[in-house]
């Protein structure tokens, strides 16, 4: 509200964490009493907070107004202390690269057919075993994106495996039969 309800998530997040951006300085938002009051959370956490507040009807997002946020009547009641809002704490924890990657993979698999997640995990397990035996990082064997594509396509032949994202001739020769076997076992 102190910014005039004319700004989007990134600008408001910068105000809350106390980051001096060109826009913050241009509009004098570095002089607001709320500038920097939310430093205990990072940008990801503030994005999560905005999503939760939106979901609870505390704030409204005007997509036609370039993604600006405004406080709703319910939000005004919270600000006055008449109502309370509770946020999920699990989303306020800083994301690790591993958790972020797992979330991206889960989202990608959710678009696939039923059973893809179990196959993906079986493929990941086999990739991990191969990588460990060879003393290399797992992505050297195949990237997650390749395993996701395998889980979606479920290739049954070397020819079908060759059209999977990230499977070239060398990888097909080196690992094709091994991963085709995992897919066959999973289908059985």
C-alpha cells in the first residue's frame, strides 16, 4: 500500500528486502518505513509469500495492469488487526539447488503419462549405479532431461532410444541396452 499499489512482485520484493534498484531510488521507495523490513527472507521466499497471500485473498494481482499487486478488503482487515493470516512455513525455507531441480523434474513428469515417475526413479537409480562404478557425476551418463524423456517415450528398441533427447550414437552404444533393459523390466 505504501508504494501506491502500482508495482509488481519484483519491485515490492526489492522494497521488502532493502535492495537499492534504479526503480526503488527513482520512486523514493528507499525512504519508505517498510524498506528493508523483510530482510530475513530472500526473493524466493517473498515470491512464495505473495503467492500465498494471493491464494488467501489478501492481495489481488492485476494481470492487465502489468502484474501489479493491490490489497483487498480482506487484506485491509488483516492490516488493521481484525483478521489474521497464516502462511505455510515449508515454503519459507530457502530452496536448495537439489530441491529446485527435483521440483522441476516432478513438474515435467506430471505432464507425462501415469507411471512415469516410478520409471524415472528406476532410470535414475540405474544411472547413479553406472556413474558410481565409472567414478563420474550422474549427469555424465545422462542428464535428468534425458531420463524424463525416456520415461515419457518408453523406447523399446535401439531405434526408438536414438530419438530420446540427449541420446546420441556414442551414448546409445554405451548405455542404450542397459537403459532399455530398465524400461523393459519396469513394463513387466
